[in-house]
């Protein structure tokens, strides 16, 4: 088992490093969920820019001078001012929206206009249970269905009051505290919404792929291809891909958290960055409102960083890694610290902190390219920037999630000991283990091996999340590994044709799902929905599509069905008893790292 390398505070300074890559034994093990193919997940056809040789890295002193140059200071000042203006504007929009709704509601509702558990309700209702009718912002309606004792609550006169309850066993948002070790995350990602991905939203990309001299591969090139239509086309996507009804259905599926990927362009863009700036933030504010209404909590994940933290399309720009590495790597990291501070300060306000319980500082950072020391130094800098702003201890800002860099949880034992509410996020995927010979039933047992590492991490590190996983047992699916990519797995025609799955196939995939949920415990499936392809006239990548799997049977109707699944497969486990280290949940022993 790999051990975490203890380093001094000086070594943690924000600068690139020459940390060794993972061992070749680990990278080449086809049964290791964090092996080389996993690390190359989603990579487009061309290789990622190799890491700069040792003699090309600036020294720490050079890094200081670069960061401290007057031009850099001025740029960062303007970044902070511009981002703060956006946040202030966002608050103003939220207040204006609340006032508008209050005014428009008039005397139509008097506080507790519940429609009851079985009635249809009226458009002026402020709460309801299963069978009630919900009227959305655009005037359309749907019937709320929740067989788990959940309800929805939203009073326009009191927009920040206690909200809904996702299920009878989930603490009510705004009234009941979430207790780690007692309450369990059963979550799903809203992938492809505020950060687009070709395999999740193929139709959005298909309109532009091969239609111009712009090689559309990611949101950067998609934005360039959209040109003057960018604002209209992208906002239409935000408006239609995920709606209020999705949040109601997520609660009705027995889920109580969502992980929302967000790109840095929600705050600002500079220079030639072509993204639509700011609009995604307004839809994130809608997500907070909908989450409160249906009793769902949010893990906000900064999914795409300036310069790209991994060179994959879901970082916003494919190709080179220019975050803590390469061109402007340190400057891009400094920009990110500013964005993280702004985002965290915003969601730490009293009206939002009961909904947004976790902020992830980076998604799937590329450990092998950036290096261990550089990754750890950024994590420390982000932690200190956030906790300096929020303070420490229970209730002082959200939990801070760090990604394990596809190294597995074990090496993080001992990282920032005593840190306040620092969570570890792991993303194990069967689809990228490179196993093309095991049968579906054999694959279905493999996720239970993750339970041992997860239990140990919960005891030694603290809150350990399964921030991403899927039901996929191979890498089949349109554009799963990037536009123009070809899956390495055999028989993809069979796996892509979900409508022809046999009962045995559905049963095997269901066991994959149950094993993964049970092993990861606090989980977020990737992802809630996959959009239809205009070329296929259906949804490809079905094993990544929670909503489709729920309908077809390989996702359980009740995620609690997963509890105990792995105990029947493993001969022994280190069962987690629910007791985290005190600092991991904001206890008295937590301290600042400064």
C-alpha cells in the first residue's frame, strides 16, 4: 500500500514539482480501478502535452517573482473586482427574483397552502406531497411523485425559509442538520449541464462538428464555432437540459444530493477565452432554489479550471495542461484561488449554506503530469484561502473536497492532519480498467473491492466520497472518450443498443450498480441523464444514464437496496462505524494549517 509522503510547508509552496509518477505496477494492473486507462479517461485522440522537463520548470524564487510582478498584481486585482461584481449582480438578481415573485403572488397564497398528500393542488400552493401539481417558472406543470414520504416546500414570501424533504429519512433542508456518519449521501451528478461534454450532450455538438474549419472537440471550440449564436444557443441548453422537474424527479428516485460541475467562466473570462461568461452562474442560482424546494443538498464542483487541470474535454479545453504546469500554470492557479474564495464566500452566506454543503476545488487533476508536490501545494493553498475566509469549525463555510488524483484513497492518509472538514473525492470506474475478458457477472463483483479502501479512508482521513462512478463495464458509447474516438471494448453495437438488453444483462448491470453504491457509501452516480444523439435518434452511453437505467431496471428504484450487497460478496471488510476524526466534521480539534 502506498504511503503519503510527508513534506514541509516550504515544499508545499505553490509551484510546479518533479514528484514521481505512480509505479508501473499500479498503472499496468488491469484490475486496479485507478490504473493507466482510467487516468486516460475521456482523453481525445491526440495525446496530452507531455510534462515540461525538469530544467524547464521555474524555481520557487522565479515563481514568486512571476506572481509578484506588477502586471500580474494588476490583473489579479481586476479579476477579483470583476468576479465580485458578478457575485454582487448575482445576489441582486436573486433578490429581485424573490421580490418579483412576492409581488406577483399577491394574495394568491397565504403561507401554508399545502395541496395535501393526494390532491392536485393549485398553482398558488407553497407545499405538497406526492400527487400534487407543480407549476414551474415558465407556466408548465407536472405532477410531483415521491413514494418515499418526501415533500416540496417553497413560499415566495419566504424564499430562504426551510425547504422540502427529499425523503422521510433525509434531513429537511433549512431545518435539520446533515450529520456525517449518520446521514448517507445518495447522489447523482448533473454532468453536461453547466459544463458541456460531447458524450452527454451529443446533439449540442453534432450541429457544429465537421461544419467549419473549427475542429470542435470541447466547450472552448464549441463556443468558437457557435460564434454570434453562443449566448442564445448555450442559454437554451442551460434552460432545457436540466429543469426544476429534474430536481423533483431526483428526490422521487430516492436521491438526496446532487453534484453540480461548474466552469470558471461562471465568474469571468480573460484574453481569448471564448466561453459564455456569467450565464451559467444564474442557472446555478436556480439550482439552489430548486434544491431547497425539493429537499436536496448540493456539492458544487469547480470542474473546469483556467488552463485545464487535465487536458480532457470536460475541463473546458482539450490538449495541454496549463494549470500548475506549462504556460501560465502558476498564474492560472492563482486565478483559481480567487474564484474559489469568491464562490465559497457566496455559498457560505446564511441563505445558501444549508443547501450547498460541499465545494470541490478541482475535478480530476492530472497527477502524473502536474506532479505530486504541485498538486498538494495547490490543495494546501486552496484550503488556506477558503478557511481564512470562512473560519473553522462546524457551520463555518462548506466542506472542502479534494480529488484523489486517481491514486486511490490510501496515499492521502496523513495529508493536512487536523484540517477542518476536508473531504476526499474518489472516482473509480470499471469502464476504464481495460478488462475486456471478464463476464458481466464477474465484473459485477469487482466494485466491492472499493469498500475496503473507502472504509479505511473514512476512519483515517475523514469524509470520503464517491464523487463519480457509473454502471458501465466497458468504454462503449458515442464519444465517451472524446469526439472521433473509437472504443477499445468489443461488441459495442450490442452494449449501445440498450432497448435490446436481455433480462440477464439488466440483472448484471443492476448488480454493478448495487455493488458500487454499497462500496462507495456516500456516492454520486455519473450522470443523471444523457441527451439523445441526432445521428442515432436515441441515447448512447446508456450505462452512464441514471434516469434511463431507472426506467429500464439496471438502476434500483430505491438506492437503499444497495446496503449490504457487498457483505454477501466479500469474506471480510473493515466496516466503518460512522465515527470520523473530530476535525473531519468540524470538531474541537480542527485547526488552521497556517
